C-alpha cells in the first residue's frame, strides 16, 4: 500500500509518499516547504498569508512527490489547526481522491505527531503514556491501543512550543525562536536566573505556560531598568533558566502520569521533542525511575511538522478499515478537533 500524506495545518506545507508492506514503512518522499521566513517578519503566523502560500506550494509538491505514480490512499490533516490552512490541504485531497478514484482519510494532526514514532518502530507495546508537545498543543494521553486514547491533561493556556517562541521573542531571538532559544540555552547556566514552575503543586496532569512567559518579561524589564547589559553570557543564562523551567514541568508531569498508570511505553512527539535537553531529561527519568518502560521519540526531522507522520497515521486507519472510495464526501475540516476526551471521574 502506498499512502500520500498531506499536511497544511499551520505554516509548513508538507507532502510525503510512504509505502507500507509486511509491517514495515518505507519513506519514498518527504517534502516540506516551510513558510517560517515569510511569517518571521510578522513575529508569528498570519493565517491568511499561510493559507495563500499553502495553495501556491501544495500542487507543485504533490507533483514532485508522485511523478507519474498514483497512491493507493490519501491521508490529509483535517484538524486541529488554522481553518483556512487546513482547508487548502483537505480540498486538494478531496479533489484528487475524486479524480483518481482513490480512498481518502482525514487525520488528526496530534495523532500524526504520535504516529511519527511508528514509522521506524511498529512493535511499541501498549498501554502507553503519550506526551505531545508542539507549538499549538501540550497533552498527556493514555493510549490503550491503536486509535484508543484517553486525555490525561492538556495546557490551560499557552503550549510548551508557544512558551519557547514567546520567550525567544522577548529575548529578541526572532521567530520561531524555540530552536534558537534552545541552542543558546546549551551554553548557559540554568541556576543563575531561576524561573517558576507553574502547576507543579496542582494535582493532576494539566499544564500552564503563560505565567512563565510573563515572569521572563518582568525579569527582562527589571534588568533593563537596572541597566544590566544583555551580554551573550546573560542571554544564554536566561535561556537556560527559562528552558529548564519548561522542561522541568514537562518531565515532572510525565513522571506523575507514569506513576499513576502502569504502562509499557512512553511515546513522545511534536516540535518541542526536537529539544535535546527534553530528550535527555526524559531518557534520564526512565532510566532512573521507570526502567521497565520503553521510551520512544521520533528523529528531530519527524518531530516538527511533516507529512510522513500523517501518512503513517493514515496507514494505521486504512489497515484497520479501508475507507470507501467516496469517503471524501464526509470529510471536513475541524479547527478544534480533540483527539480524546478526559475520563469523567465519578
Ligand atoms: O509540531 P510543530 O512543528 O508544529 C505544531 O504543530 O505546532 O512544533 C513547532 C514548535 C514551535 O513552537 C518551535 O519553536 C518548537 O516546536 N521547537 C522547539 C525546538 N524545535 C522546534 N522548541 C524547543 N527546542 C527545539 N529544539
Ligand atoms: Zn505539529
């Protein structure tokens, strides 16, 4: 089975061609046209501009990925994300599905981040705790099997990636500043400027990051008032302290989820999982406290938005139940599509 993956939920237009045979994935094409430079001058993603650029980039990328080939199935991100950006990918996929008479699957973007792990490893054992950390989402889930999720907790305000990006903006590191902030943090001393760890004393698995960004802003303003020089050393130390707080919260809440649920695996994904400090700290957590739990995270390339992960998630849906040829008629975009609901406690 060959699957054409299409991703256009935010500011990356991505197309991938993946084949799945005898329980193994092969990535035949993995193309990403990033709009990061276009949005950098606005300091954030401008939805209208993103949608316009998706519509210009998508067809050429599909042509490049396929050549004269036709996929067996199409998998497209249909939510959550920016509605106009999602529409470009979904309408294109619907048109192709109709023209080529090939079935189509609408994939949840969060599920895509999770399934990035299955591209290279299918023998992941369930149940698993899942940590998804991206620019738009911070979620802990309990995964009982393929497609079976329960939400443990998510962020009440900003996502972890947003905290990285907003922190970077305050420090003048450009957009999206997460990677730049984490690079500088590697050279800094995290103990020089400690930051608060919101929500750690609140039971449960919820996150909150907006207060952290505000505390960085106040600290920077106070330092400016005191005429402290923002040397490379000072900026690196601020980055290290700030990153330490973000990572600490993620690791502590994940540890709490692992203590509360007896699982075989911890599966992580999303752009923030490209962060080397977070990868290191989660590996350390499992080695020290949960040696029986296997840790999975994708290569940095498959952590950030891509279409291979969408094709992989689509493949699992198709294996379970191949959609009808006219499935496209019922697929619609959903800007707020929740992957799973929280279990109600009685
Ligand atoms: O998954 P993703 O590509 O897009 C969304 O679905 O949101 O995640 C993008 C986020 C951005 O906030 C970006 O700053 C962050 O991931 N990110 C990082 C790193 N690489 C990407 N944050 C911290 N350290 C990194 N190395
Ligand atoms: Zn994403």
